[in-house]
């Protein structure tokens, strides 16, 4: 099944739950210095997930099943000055 992840086409298994993709993405970005700092300070990555234009609450991640054609985006907070 095809979806879009941060603007890039991605093939995933049917009936994939959003939490499974979240786990994969968090593994992929775990060495990002910003993510390392956030995990050290807060105990979590603080990634924000947006599915088809709507922000997904963390408590909803396990209940959402990804559908064909979904547009999933993720961002992490950044600090500036």
C-alpha cells in the first residue's frame, strides 16, 4: 500500500498502525543531536505527527490504522535565538 511520508512516496504493509511507523521513525532519527537533547531532557523525542493535515495526539497513535494514500508528516521542535 502506498502513502506519502514527509513528501516522499512510501510502500507499507496493509493494516499498518500509525504507532508502528512512529516507532520506525523514532529509531531513524534517534542520533539527531536535537532528538538526543530532547530525550535527555524530557525522556521522549517530542516528534509531532500530522496525518492528512491533522495533528495526531500521542494517545491516539496506537488506534489509527494507516490507509492507502494517506499523507503522514512529522516534525520535531527546534530551538533558535
